[in-house]
């Protein structure tokens, strides 16, 4: 299990299983937050706790949840569940300890332009940590 906690300790997330890779996205939101994501479903491999607030550009879209005390971004989640009742979520692995996630390969996603994966450059999370 991988766990993340915001700087003040209010927000906590856990991820059960192997996420396989971490996603770096260059979209207008992610590039500002500087986040790295691993994906799952609410209440399945990913669980969250702590009182968060969220930002959503519009209410049909996704919610970016952050800690109202320390400001760290903990996760995004769908504003509405999918048709099967499951809700998509991704947690920010920058809230995890480096040794827990450092070896995950990084998937570069062009969320700004083509909205598809970019070719792998062979880097892992530890290469992008700073
Ligand atoms: Zn906090």
C-alpha cells in the first residue's frame, strides 16, 4: 500500500496495489500545481480522509481537492460518478514518501495539446522529484 499525507497531516490517502506508473500532465491546472498522479476508483484501490476543499472550473468537470490548512493538493475526483456508479479519482504522489514512489516510471501526458501520451523518456519519479 502507498500512502500520502499533506504537510499538516489533515489530508490522507491510501492506494492499494501497484499503480504501475505515475502521470505528469502539462494541462493548465496540473502544470500549476506541479502534481504527479496515480489513478483509481473511489472506495476501491483509493481511499481518502480528512476535510478538504476543492476547485473545479465548472461543475461538470473534475474537482481538485486541497487541504484548507496547508494548501497541499491531495487528489482530484470526478464530480459525478460514471454510468456504472464508480467515481474516478487520482491521488497526488508528491504527498507520499519519496522511497515509496521514487521508482515508478513517469508517463508524460499531453493534457494541454493533443490530449494523449507523449513518448516515454525513461525517467522515473525520483528523477523528477525536485
Ligand atoms: Zn494540510
